[in-house]
C-alpha cells in the first residue's frame, strides 16, 4: 500500500477560494518553495519573530535559502508518517505563507494543532482567514480529525481575529506556555470540534461575504 493511501489527507490540494486579495489555494510544501520562503521570512522578521517559538540559531541563519531543503524534507517525511500536514499558501499562484496541521494523534483523542503565517504584504486581504478555513475543512474531512486546536499570544490581536473568524472558541489561558522571542510567554488556547461545524468552515466564510468560491 502506498504512503499516500495509508495517511489520509496527504498530499493536499485545497481551494481555490477568492478573497479581497485574490485567489487563495493551499497545497503541499515543495522543494522549489525555498527561495520564496527565505525571501519572505528574512524580510518579515520584525513581523514574525515576536510571535514564533525561539530558535537556537540566529533568525537569518535559520531562514537562509540553504536551510529549506532539510526543513522541507523533514516536513514531508513527517507527513508520510501521518504525523502532520505541512502546506504552502498561495495567492494567485504565488507562495505567500505556510499552514501546518501538526501533532496528529489518532485513536480516542483524534486531534491536532493548526498554525499559520503569511507574508505581511498580503495582510488584511482575507488570505490567512481563507487558508485557515480550507485547512480546518481538510483536517475535519480528509484527515479525519475530531478536534483541532491552536494557541496564540493574548497580545496578537490580528491573529486572534483570524481564529475567531473561522469559528475557534477560547478555552483558557496557558501560563508561560512557550518560549517565544527569548521569553516564556502566556498563550490563549482555542479549539474547534467537528460537531461545531454544521457545513464547512469555508462555507461559513462565503455566507458571511468574506470569501467566494472561485
């Protein structure tokens, strides 16, 4: 049996959905994403670093184009093992961020976390919200999860708004939960279960006028 058939939901191809900024699609990360990934992550350090886990190496070293092949190989290996679904977000066919379903647990728990980042140049255009909705539908659909959760720093107003727009509800505050930007930071835990989605998350965005099927 092939790796694809033993690990549902991999590789993904999600969308397209149209938002203010253009047409959003979500697909598996590729080796050739390296140049775009490195350029955006290096340029957007000031926007990304305050919200992401601290790393052992300096930011620019971790995000040099030479770091991508090893990272991409590791992500795709975890996907083949059924542990995560690492995806690229595209706007009008151009790489503009990442969306990841991670720590997939089967059995009685049937859960995972989801995380994302997007190029600051596409902020406030509905891109992150649409990509997250597509990812949640994929998690509850093809991947077969019951619960998906996310964490966000209380100060991150923009990300909390995106999470709220796709239906996440807050469950509580995790004290000193994660080492971010060199300090242990509090995070809000938000979650969504499949029973709370009456049709699809993306359909809810479309009905609210935040997106349209392309």
